[in-house]
């Protein structure tokens, strides 16, 4: 660098070169300035690789295309394109702080995470408000059930196709799209209240649209969140996301019923505000390396990009990519077993909840609410301690037997306290394992197929949840509350024994093959 600089010849105003001695003196001064302004590699923030400071981070850089360098912040709130190393060292940090891409990442994650909580609270509130509105309009429990079914039907119809689309478009753009139209759906109901009374077809259409957009939003969030943190922060980020989901469950469901009791339009007004807040969180998110102009361009072209992605998925391409997602999941033994276990355990615990609700006629609303809230409390506690859990097969085996013990409490004790303990235990264990499974998906699955793999897994799990409600009702109708809980425990115990025996026999077979002849 010094040798090349010493051969530079600058001309005076008369057009003649300066003396060599003066040129060399200037070169020495420039070199000394550079040495003073250089930030040593050891001065990088903890967890922030040097590449994040020089703007040459790879595909994991948020806002940068694979293979291209990201733009960096100069500490004054503006962003600059990556410069050559010679000029990069000459830059002096602006007053008020040094360059810190890690802080930009954390700020972006916090905005998206906060927006996700607002969105989840809205979703849980609407899950209560739509059936209650249908019941208030018609007086028919059957139509209230149809409103609830309309909310969950898109899970069965669109989860896997949504995963294919999310893998092909910018997830932030898709989240902006979904939040905008979810807000418009509840706003349309508010206008209907102002003009008169909403019709039942309007309620069902809004509920179906809410369920459909929720599917796309959750998958886009799954694809976006890992890109906002460093690799070593993924598990902690997934734990925060899981905690937010359980907080939304605890807050949203009782809030929906409480606000609907005040006035039928109140929960929808709140949800319109929450969706707007969630959208503003996404609009305010600036990724590391993204200029304000780039952010405006992304927001302006969000809908156009989604439309282009939908057109590309017409016909056989959609089916082929859906099958590709199934194959990618099947390639990982841990994910195969995790999907099988979570499907069974979700079926069991949600059937148990339905059994409790069906047999709760003699209980006070407070007792019912506390039992149902216990699962959410367990989820918050479990996800809070989840960063220490590593995805291993033994983890799945342990969860299965904890489920057996939890169901035994509900089966052997008729008091609501035993049901509450069962849901608390299953919520705690389930949240810890959810974080471990999501972290494994992010680390082991090809990022270009992550949404498809997640969609296949969630389709199986939520399909079991949809089956749990009618199954619980049938069991209570046929055997009563206590006997239905006992049969559920026996079924779970039989499954656990079968899995344990299979694992034991497999271990014996493997040991036998390793013994010398």
C-alpha cells in the first residue's frame, strides 16, 4: 500500500509535478492517519464477526442478496455501501457510538418480534370473537361452530402451498401483505356495525380470510426471524418467539370474550389497531445493510413480488415443490420422529382439554379459565428455559413419558386441579421441545426449503388439533368425563410402551452387530 502510494504524482495548479520529497512526506502522513483510525479485529462487539463490520458478510446477512456484500451503518443513523478496505479504515466513527451491525440486527429482530406478538394477540382474540358474533347474530350454536371451523379450515387447505410460496418471495413483503389485508377484513366488519348489522356470510368470509392470511403470516415469520440474528443466537431467538406465542394465548382468548361482552364491535376495533401496529413494526424495520431507499423500494414492490411468485407456482411446479418439501423433511430422522411425536401429543392434550370443557358444566368460569390458562403459563416457563435444550432423540423420548404421566394425573384425579397440572406439564415440556425442533430445522434444513418443511410439519400437528375437538366430544358422550380421560391415558400409555419396546429392540440389534463373531 505504501509503495503504491509513493508513486502517485499530484500536479500543482501550474501543471508541474511536486517534488518527490514532498510526495513521500504526504504519503507518510496518510499512512500514519490510517494506522491511528484502524479498529483492531478484537474490538468487534461480542458475537459480531469482523465481516459484519466491513460489509462483506455472506448469505446470512439481512437485506443482502446471496453472494453480495451488505451495506454498513456509520453510527449516525445512515447506511453506506461497502467501500474498499483502504478507504474503509479511513472512516472515523460518528459521535455517539461506533459501527455496530449487531445492534442493527437486534433492533430489527425486536421490531418483528413485537409486531408478531401484536398479530398473535389479534388472532387469538378473533378466534373467540368470530364464533361469539355468529352466535349473537343467529342464536345457533351450530353456526357458531361453523364460524370456528371456517377459521381453522385454511390450515388444512393452504399450509403446504403457503410454504412453497414463502420459499420463493421475500418474507417481509408477504408479512406486510397479510397484515394489511387482515386489518382490512376486521375493518370491513366495523363498517358493517356502523351501517347496521353484519350478515352471516360476511362473518364467515372474514373468518376464512383471517385463517388463510394467518397461515401465510406464520410461515413467513418462521422464514424471516432466523435471518435477523447471528447463527449462535438462533436458539435464543426461537425461545423468545415461542414465549411471545404463549403470551398471546394467555392474553388474547380472555381479552376476546371480555371485549365482546362490552360491545360486539369492540374486539374487532382493537384488532384493527393491533394489525395496524404490527404493520408499522414491519414498515419500520431496517435490516443491516439496507438503505432507507432500499426499504421504501421493498415496501413499494411487496405486492408485485408476491403476485409474481404466485404466477410462477401455477400447475405442476406447485405440486413438485410441495413434494420436495416432504422429501426434505423425510431426509432428517430427527424431524421425522419429532413430527410423529408432536402430532400424537397434540392430539392427546387437545382431546384432554375438550374432555375437560365438555364436563365442566358444574364448574365456575374462573375454575375453567384457570385450568385452560395453566397450559399457557407452562408454555411461557418452558420457552424461557428452552435455550439450554439441544435437539436429541432422548428429548423426544422424555417428552413422550412426561405426557403419559400428565395424562395419568387427569385420569386418576377428578378434581380440576389435576387437569390444570396436566396442562401445565404438557405446556412446559411442549414449549421446550418446540424451540429445540425449530432450532434444528433452521440449522439442518436448506434455507431455500425451510418454509416448505415447516409447513408439512405444522399441517400434521394442526390437523391433529382439528381432530381433537370432535374426538373429545365423542369420548365424553360415550363414556363420561372420567372414563374418557382414563381411555385417553391408556391409549398414550400403550403408544409409549410400543415406542419404548421398539427402541429397546433396536438397541439390542445394534449391539449384537458390533459384537465380535
